[in-house]
C-alpha cells in the first residue's frame, strides 16, 4: 500500500531526524537518489552517459541544493552539466561549491540541446505559477526534447492540493524523498513516474492510502467451499426509468460480474433486465423484491414522487446502501433521510452531484472537500474522477488513479455503482468496497479502450470488460 503525505507531516519527519538533517546527510541521500534516476534516464536514451548534457534549473534553498549535489555526481561521471541559477544570492552555497568543483558550469540560459533537465525551482514550500524566467528555461528549444526530472515534485504544483498552476512544469519523472506527497496522486498526470528515495524517515498515518493490485486481489470476495448464492451476498438494484432504462441494464450487468452471489432488480426495466441478464431476479414493485444484503439506489431513477419514495424506503432499511445519480439529487434536497441510519452508507457523486450535496463546488482542494462532506453527512463519500477519492466519516481517505480518462463516458457511473454495491453485499466496508470498485472500474476501462493511448469506449464496453478486469486483478495475488 502506498501512502501519500502532507507537507506538514513530511517536514515533521525530516526535523525528527535531528543530526541527519542538520549535518546534510539527508541531502546527500536525496542527491544520490536524483543522480541515480538521472543516470538511468540518460542510459534509456541510448549511447551511454559520457558527454551527455544535463540542464539544471535551480531555485533557492534545499531543493536547489539537492539538484546541485546531484549535478556534482553526474559531472564526476562525465556528464556535461549546465545550471541556470534563478536566485543566485539564495542558492545553496555548499552545494554550488561542490557542483563547481566537480566541473559543473553555471550559465545564464541554455544554448545547446539537453538530454535531461532537472527541475529544482521550488520544493515543498512552492505555491503558485512559475515565474517568467523559470518558465522560459523549460520552454526553451534546448529543453524541448529533454526528459524532465522533477526534484521532489514539479514546480508550479501545490504539494497538498495538487492544483496545477499555469505555467508549471510537466515532469516525465518525479524523484521524491521518504514517501510520496499528496500532489503525486492528486496531480498524477503532471508528475509522471514517481521514484521514491529512502531517507530513513519515520512516517505514519498517511493522508491518503492507495492499495496495490496484490492487496486489492486479496480483498476481492471469493466463494469458499461452503458458500452458496445467499452467503456470497445478495445485492438489490433500484434503478432505471422510462427515460433512462439503460442505467438499470448497466448497473445490474456490473453487479452480476462483480461477485458470484445473487442480483435482484426493482424497477420499470424488469423485462429488459431479464432479457439482458436472465440470472437477475427482476420485479417492478419494491415490496416484491425479497431480502438483500445491500441496496444500490439511484441510477437513472428520475426525481419524481415515486423516486423520492423509493430512496426514502431504501434508506430506512438496516443494510448497507449505495446512493448514486438521481438518488444523490434527491438526497441533496432531503439530507434528513440519512439521519438515524446505523447501517453503512456509500455515496458516489461526480463533481456536479457533489456540489449539490455539499451546497458548494468541490473547489481546488478535493481532499479536504471529500473529507469534510463525509464527516458532515456521516457517510462514506466516493468522489469520482480520474483520481477517485473515497472518504470515511472518521477522516480516512483512500484513492485510485485510473491512469486515463476513457471511463469518463455516459453510464460509466452506473457500472461503478453495480460493482461497489455487490462488494457491499459481500460484506466489505464502504471504504474498501468503493476503493476496490474504483480500481476494477479503471482496469476494465483500460482493457476496453485497448493498448495505450487507447480509444473511446462506451459504458457497455466497460461493463463487458469487467470479468477480464477482475481476472487480471485476481492474478495479481499470485
């Protein structure tokens, strides 16, 4: 599991090292890590490393010091290093002296093509866009074809919120220290591949956790020798309307694929659902549905009086409930429906639905927004996006980076609801069910869209790829 940490926690851990920090030992470890990654990128470009050219864009403070010490190591290996100092009077003096002794040059601007550029403009204290002189260094023709390596994280990105300013650096690789920063997840496309250098920091209680696929595979429900269709979890889907019958089909198809238990359906699309998936037990009236271990309510439901009554009835039940789509719109107008619930509740809004629930836009700080809404409503909240965040009322947050946005297509949310609802019925907590569903959803989108960079898909394609996605995840357990 990967943990992502705030600036405050990273700095506290660094200060707790005492002499390791003040003696420069941490900086030496960081510099060696940056140099190692830079050498690897030079080798990846072919033709060895001797005589290759690296540019360093150096700001004030320790971030620039890390890069200059790394430049000294590279120069000692025969790499031609050229540093542009953005704040000469505030450059780390000892690091600059070591860089010069190793043969590194200081120049006013890049004048020859570069193989690699080190971004060391700002570190954890950076906020706001690049200043013009820094932006010009990265935009120069000399840097156009270079591999960009960010020291700690790309400059122009807020380390805690992941807000990407304009202009900012888009890195191919980010070399960070100790543990990843929040921005490495929240602004993942801007950070490129993240390499973590071990500094020996003692870090606990990450702000966001992201399970790896091996951990996800271990959590996926698997029938035991004594299981039957009831003990594996029965999920009920309340979805669809005359206007949106497809939501019922997508949610039920995903629910069937997600586990080996039973799926029940309630709604006006019962006939279509059975024709599409004959194993679903489908009825039109809620009173005929039978018992379930979890409910999904809302996809394509509409917002008429019947829909209001159904959402209210489902939320009065004593089993886990997932509320999505139109169900969230109804809940936003009647938040009291959550009052008194003792069974788990999972809400799965996109940004617009989130704004209705919270009576305010998500804003730049998605992490604080989702955490605050979960605490306010006393429910687990899954905020959809390429970077999905799932927050429990107690403040714990898990995440998933889909790696692409092909799943941003009409009906994809209905598929996610069906997956997560089945996992709730199988006994997973809302935080785990939401995180695991988001990961399976992302893998299915990747499979459906084909090899990178992929191609557009519909929600039906995504749902059809779900069995293969689950199989792929399960194979990670081996």
